[in-house]
C-alpha cells in the first residue's frame, strides 16, 4: 500500500473496488450509465426534482410488478428510463413523441455508422 | 476495464444496411434523450461525463470504506459518525445530490444490521457509488424483510442465532450505511494505515450482507 492519495483511485479488484467489480456488475450496458448520468445532471441543475423523480420511479416499479406478478423480465433500468421520461414530459422539458421519433431515426442508421473512423476495424 | 459509461455509446450490429422500422433499443432511446437535452441546454455531455465519473470512480465504495476504517481507528470519530453522519459527510464534501439524511448503524456481536429499500432502490450513492444489481431485485427487497437470516445465509453470511438482525428500510428521508465490525484476523488496528484498513471494507459489508474482510 502506498501513501494516501489526494483523490480516491479506482481499484481494479479487492474489497474497495467499485460496484461493478465488487461482486457483480452494477451496470450491464453503457446506456444505463449514460441514463444515470443524465438524471443526476438534471437533478443537480434543478431541472428535475430528485424526490419527484424518485416517486415516479417507485410508481413505475410498482406498476410493472403489478402487471408482472411472476417477475420475469424485470429490468430496473427500463423502469428508470420510463420514470425519467414521464417526469420530463410532465415538466414540459421534452415530449415523449419527439424523443421516440429521434430514437427511431437513430435506430434506422446503417449498422456500423459508429465505426466509420479510419483507425478502427480493418479486419473484414 | 469495461467501459460501461462510454460517452455516446451506441448499439453495434453485425447486420449491414439501413433497418427501417426496427424499434429503438434502450441505448438508442437514451442517446436520443441525451441529445435532445443537450440541444435544449438542460445538460452538457461534459457534465454527464463528470457526474458519472464522480459517482462511480471518484466515490464508489472508497468513500464509505474510508469512513468505516477511520471509525475503527478513532472512537471519537465513530461516535460522531453514529450520532451525526451528515456532519461527517459534510466535512468530506462528497457532493451528494441527495437531500436525505445518512444514518450509520453499527454491527456488534449482539446486533447485525442490513439495509434494503423495499419501495425501489434508495441507496447511499454518495458513499457507496452505484447499487449492485441484486439490491434492486424484487426478491431481495421483499425477502430480506421477511426472512433476513435465511437470505443472508444464502448470500454467504451466517449470522449466529443469538445475534439480533435489524433490517433498515431506506426512505426518502433516510439512507443507511452499516458500520461492520473489523475482521477477527486483522490484528492490532493501529498497526495498519487507514488505506490498508479501507481495503478490508467492501460494499457488501456496508450494506450488511457480508462481513468486512471478505469478497
């Protein structure tokens, strides 16, 4: 162990490693991290009230559980996404229809659109 | 390292060509959300990057681990932590966006504490980083209240029959951090540095589902 450092350092393993390495992954896919970051940024700026978001998340989870008594296919981050969209729409920050339209545009992009950099993936 | 927070991350596909009509994935929906909010000036990509890094890499369980290690070494600090954790946190300036109180509960030979959020996933992010997947699982959230001893045993933590188990349900107002007991084999605490001791304090120990010193 070296001398204490000014900033906590990311451990790659061991008891003090971040949640994604300490046992199991806290986040399974990149979008979940981005969604979390977007939400925190909105709460921090005051655009979204944290407690209002939290209540919406509770409601979304409860609704899902009521509709899926067997519990199969549950995704916490799906509920988070639904909660954030609902809160944003209610606050007139964005409407879900616009969001859905843009997401559909993104879905229609050619596969590999994000791999167009000349330094990437020369193997075919 | 797995880049679970990659900026502007997108879905990859083995297929080629445009695929009209394919429903957007969660990732595409999140990308669209971020794009619209940036465009409208509600957030910036840099701020999102910074917060994500803050909550995972800068904080993570390291803050909680060091708090516990310090409490092991310093009885006066421990007492302040147990009576007014908010004040201790304020001194650390961990930059929480949360407005609720943090309460620290101490494990002893007589009492074992474990934390849950039965309603959703309230969690002391500012000291523990992001919650583990099982913390959000409906089965954990319901069973740990009904049969804590059995659930803890399933998670590898056998609590003596003579030890009382207290389950703390997080709420909008209060979130909990368990102060675990030092491992039996740690020896003389004061022979160790705070960093060495912090290495023994895993996230699960601070939720109360594992003892300190174990993985």
